[in-house]
C-alpha cells in the first residue's frame, strides 16, 4: 500500500501475497477498507512512538522539534537506500488518493493528522514558553506539517530525498526564527 | 479521477460513463495510463493559462504572487460550493497515489510541477528585483508550492477549504516578509 497505493490493490492480491485464503481474510477484516484502517493504525502507532520519543528528549523544545523534522528527512533517505524508492508518507498518500466514498479511512486519517499537529503544537507552545519562538498562531503547527508533507510529495515524485534538505530552514521561517535569508547555493 | 483517484477506476467504467465502446477507447488511447497523461496535460494547460494570466497582471510581482495564491484558495472554495467536496489538486493527488510502476505519468507530473515552481520562481525573482522580498534561495519557490500542496491535502482530507485561510500569510513567512507574528485568533 505504501509503494502502490490503495485503489490498485485488491483483496485477492493481498491474500495471494500473504498466502492466505479469502475466507481467512474476511474472518479478520470486513473489507479492504477495514484492513486499511488497521494498517493506518499500526503505521501511526509505530510513528507516534518515534515522534513522542524525540519530543520527550531533555533538550530545549525547539531542538526537539528540529530533531523530529530532521528524523522525517532521514526516514525518507533510509527508504530510498533500502527500498530504492522514496515512498513518501503512507498517511498523506492515502489522504490524497481516497475520497468521500472511503470516509471511514479518511476520518481515521484526519484524527491521526490532528494528533500529529497536536504534538507539534505542544512542542511549539513549550518553545514559545522558553522564549525561543514568537507565540505561534493557531495555524502555525499545521503549517509546519503541511510544509513537511508538501516537500515529501516532491521527494516522492522525483524519487529524491534531497528535496527535503531545506525542510528545517523552511520550518524556521514559518516559525519566524530564521536568521539568515541569503542564498545557500 | 479528480474525485475518486486513479487506481480504483478501470477502462470499462470510463467507457460506460462516456458511453463509448472499449474499441473506441483503445483507438485513441493505448491504456488508462495514456489517457491519464492526456487528462493531466489538459488539466495543466487550463491551469497554466490561469496562472500565467494572473502572473502577467500589471502590478508589483509580490502582488501577482499573492493573487495567484489567493486564487488557488478560491478555487478549492468554489469546488466545495459547486461539487460539495474539496477535491484538492488533481496533480498532487496523482503524484501521491502513483508509484514507480506508473513512471510515464510520474515523469509528466514532475515536469508540470517543475513548470509550476518555475513560474513562482520567475515572479519571486521579479519581486526580489523590485526590492519587495530578500533574494530567494534556490529552494524558496518550491517551498511555496509545497506549502500550498500540503495545506490543500489538509483541506481535502477535512473537506474544509477554510484550512487554506492562512496560506498567503505562511507564504510571506517563507519569503521572509511577514510583518506581524502575533496570533490572529
């Protein structure tokens, strides 16, 4: 699903790859949609553990946020090295592929993205409390995740994780704490 | 394709909806992939006309860019009003759904996004020349389009165009020309 998307994969193929019978599949999952919600939940559970581990490190909040964003870039780089392709973000891939007809999956994705934005928001509030960033707007945390997802889209499309190199610098601009705007190249 | 994605639609359904026979389809298009490239080209041709019209208006470059970004927000708002759903951006939807196996479509999408970034880059260069923004980094134009696409993802997922309300303010932050970082809410 991460590499090929949702719509082009059927239950028959999933069963063939997993070497199980369709009856077994439907014993555990009502539909491909139900399986997808389980996949999305498992994916976010692992990702949330990684996010909260970074966001609990005993360093200033802005550094925690920087580590979190740099870790996302590293993750795309690792996938390129190990799988040969930048798969992007499973949650964003599904968010743009699915539509209203898949609303149970969409609703779950919406909740997960709200959690992601909430984790970033909490770190931002800490950073503002520490005086490291101006008080964030209500939309600031989402703008950071949007920048991440937008750049991951370009990285996936061009199969090139280097697209993400300036992510943290762009996040600092969105936070109003970039120091140097002169060209780097 | 805009509302349902690529993978879940087959040639048979396309033919049924268009009321043509499969033979006619394959007379004009070698495959669904070939049709998709034609769809993407037609979509971008119309969008590019709209973009270049805005970017040629006789106002300062930064104002042209603002109009372009505000027009993208209005476009999502209009779709919500007329179609009842935020469909997002066809090109980004396909970019995140498709994978290496659909490389001809991906390559075309990559070219189109490079054109989009190039149009933004040209306006940014003009704005820098006019002294309205600091000299842009090589990655600045792409960060603006990434911000747009990332927020459009959230707008599509939550079916709420209001998510895009702060887009231009966030673009100004990325450009280093935001004046006021105090909270709006």
